[in-house]
C-alpha cells in the first residue's frame, strides 16, 4: 500500500508505492509536517488511481527519477521512450503540486491584498519590514520551504544589526514588529498552499516595561504657568483630557462641542497626514470641564481663522510633534529642573489624577478610549484609592485648583466678538 514516509536522517518526506511489481521510493524536499503529508497523500491517491486505470506515466510525475527511463520502455519495440509529459512540458507533476511561490513574489502579493485593512500610518511599517529585512533574507526561497531554524537564525541576526542612536542592535520592540509581519505572512501562505506554518511556538522578545511617571499637581501647575503662552492651552487640554499625541494634533474645530462641553475624537495626525483613530474604541466623546472649555473659546478667537485644526502652526498645519517635543517640551522640563519624560506622559498623568481623585474606572476607561477597565487596573493600579466618584467632578475641582492665573476661569465668549460662521456653537452628534 502506498505511504508517505519521512527519512530519519533528513526529516524530509518521500513517496513509497508499488508500480508494475516494483517498489518505488521518490524523495521530496518537503519537511515533515501535517500539511505536507496531507498534500502528498492526495498526490499518492491520484497516482494509485492512474495505476489502476493503466494511465500512469512515471516520467510525467518524476521526470528526473532513475526509474523514469526504466518504466518508459516500449513493450513492442523494447526501446527507450524519452521521459516527457503528454503535453510536451517536462516539469514534474509532483513538483507542480507541492510548489508554493518565492517569498519575494508572495510577499508583494500579500501586501497588495492586505494593505486596505491597515491604517495609512501602519502601511510604511509593514513595507519597511518587507523591504529592509524580510525580502533580502528570504526573497529567493520558496515560501513553503522556510523552516523554524531559518526563522530563529533570522531573528538572531536582527539583534546584531545597528540600531538607532548608535545602539548595539535593533530594539526588541522593532524586532517583534518585523517578526510579527513574518508570522502573519507565513500563516497566510500556509493557509493558501496547505502546509503547516513553521512559525510555531516562537514567542515575542520580552520588552522593557516603561514606567508610568506622572507629574504631581504642583508640577503640572508649574508647567502650565511657565510654558509659552501659545502652547498653554495645548498643554492644558493634554493634561485635562488624556488625548494621545496624534489625537490632539489632529483635533479640528468641528469636533469641539462648546454647548455640551465635549471633544469628539474622530481623526488623528500621523507623520503630518490625517488618519483614522488608533482603534474603534478610540473614536469617543471626551467630557471636558468648564475651565478647559473656556480656554478653548479664547484660543478659538485667537487662531480659529487660521485653520480647521484647533492647534496649528503659522501655516495652518497641525503641530509637528517632534518639533514641539524637542524645541518646547524638553527645554521646558530642563528649565523647571524636572525629570525628562515624553509628552505622552500627559496621558498617564490624566489617568492617574482621575484615579487618585476617585473617579469611576468605567468612566475613565471611556474617556481614554479603552474597551474595558483591564488596562486601567494593570497599568495604573497603584494610583487607585478606595473611592467611588463617578462623574468627573472631583477631577474638575483638582484641575481648577492648579490652573494658572493666565488661563480663563469661567464665563463665555466676550461681548462684541463674533465667531466665524463655521464656529462650533451648536451641539454635534456623538
């Protein structure tokens, strides 16, 4: 009976069957896996069916085999018949059925099919992983012949490449990004070509946990009192709402609802280009205090005519976060003799202040754009007291206590100032 077997010395599969009373064993280059065995079993079933019908052409399946010439002897003339397929194509049926595609070709096809699923800002990340690392390493290899050892060797080599800022190698986070693209690509290829993905039981590299380092209320007050006036409202909104950098940089006036005191997060800016929110849950309505709302009213009178963006440069474009970080934020921290921290810590600051003042975790999670409170408890658990406030009022009292005198503390748009027609004076849909 025909069998698919594996050679112990190589771990590759071969076909074992009988034809014309002779045992035939034909080697393949496929590694032993469930998917590859299923594929070869189908080929064997086809071979046995053709043998039964008397139509089996050995040279058609195995043109380079030593048996191909033997079984091609014409029984009438007893002369050798050159091994070839009936169609005149001399390629092996087995090779054609088990062949997948070159990694390079499949990767490009895979990217084209899936890029519509990804955020615009994520596409360069995938393309960079393919062009810089994956295709140069695996491009000329058949995608179905990549082994787990190949993957582990590749990951090890990534760790030795020069990293940013003269680091000894790529960071664990960058390596995980590249390996994540490889994993998804191989899983898709395995599903399409019916082989078992070699990316099995390979865990991501452990990342160094970044600490949550919120500013104290006194430090927040010093920052807001000291920062340049044109960035004062910007930082106030960051500290008071917990918006991500891309979210606040991409905030437009039409998403500010002064009447209901809401900021609707609907868009972001990534690398200077508008994009969708990070996740579905990130599209949310943030409740803001009256003090923040008044600060935005004043800011609107000063800059609303320049751009549709709430915070913009002189050209009406969104803030460049790198420019802000390096030319405003870090110099400000040095001036105040505060520990160097990324502007993203303002989001952590909001979450910890909300928790420390006893706001409801469910309310905080909605404000931050989290699906559940799980991340909230995991990241900020040490900041949560045993309190039960649920409506944001406690945080608003704290915020009012630390606002610098230069920021508005109440009231509405002053008399005699008329907002432009596109001013967001009416409620917006949630």
